[in-house]
C-alpha cells in the first residue's frame, strides 16, 4: 500500500500560459524517529514512518556503532526505538576501525542478476510522490529478497540492511540496489554491513569509487536494462 507513505496536500498549479487551478497532490510523509541505546538518547533520524525496527538495527550496523551480535533486543514505541545491547560483548570502536573496512567475501555476480535489478528501481510510492528513494537486496540468482522505500537514501540503506540481519539473510551473497548517488560515506555504510557489490541507477562520486576499491566492493553506476558502468573491483561481475 504505497498510499500509507503519503499525505495529501492542497496546492495551486500555475501554467506557463497563465492558467491557474487548485489541486491536491500526494507528498511523502516524514517523521522524527528517536533512537535510544541502553536507555539513553542516541540520535534522532528523520524517515518514512515504517520499518522503524529495521531502521534502528541497520543504522547502528552501517554506522559502525555495534555489530548485530551485540544487540539483545529492539522495542518500538510509537516513533521511539529502544535498543538494548549485551554490554559484556560490546567493544569500543575508534574512528579508524569505523572507517577502514575490508569486505572479506569472494562473491561474484552474473551480469544478468544485475540487469534484473532494473525492474525494481522505481517504486509505486515514488510514482505517487516523486520524493522517495529505495534500496533493495538481490541475490546471486537475481531474486529480490528485500525492498525498502524511504524519503532518504541513507535511511533506505539502513532499513534494507536491518531487514537482512533480522531475517537472517546472508548479506554477503547479495548485492545492494540503490536509487541514490554513492559518495564514500554511502559505500562505507554498505561495507560495514558486509555487502560486496553496490549498484545504483545514478553515478557515483570519485570518493565513492576510491572507497569501494579500498573496501573490496564492486561499485556499479548508471545501471540500465541495456548497459552498466563498473567502476571498482570489476572481477565481481563475471563476464
């Protein structure tokens, strides 16, 4: 139901020929989501008002705060998400450990599995609002296993990663499809989750390409049904 992500709003449409009319359009909904870590306020994210548990789990993983094994429980109360950790297993992470990531995976993908992703690049919510992003996980056979829509490309990535860990998916054997641009920060989020290939319909930044090279991630840009551009670790796409 893509309508649940939207809110109708009145607007005045003015045409170039001077005509004007009252109309109503659907806008993407945004809510503040407060994350609490072991009872203490941690951060506030602004996101679409669904998949909040997935958002919290994915955000903590992709930001390098904690690993999934350190999470003892997650509870959602309205737009507040409370994450409890196994304090005895938590290890402090300095900035170097959070930024210097290497994806230890030998996953290789056939081009057909990547071209299949073009079927999932545009969501019904985007068609209604023109104001959302999506992230998806697709396995090596080209099967869609997770598909998330959100107002933000960062949130969409966090939610799809959280979905994967909560479902027990082997994320190293999937590639992540994204509608967003890929600077170094976005590539690093994927690397922390253990994703070995990121494909986007947009173009990456040079910082994203360099981050992908260092993290052992294959970075694909301008994914279309007829062609794609491979920028880093080309060996992960089997020709």
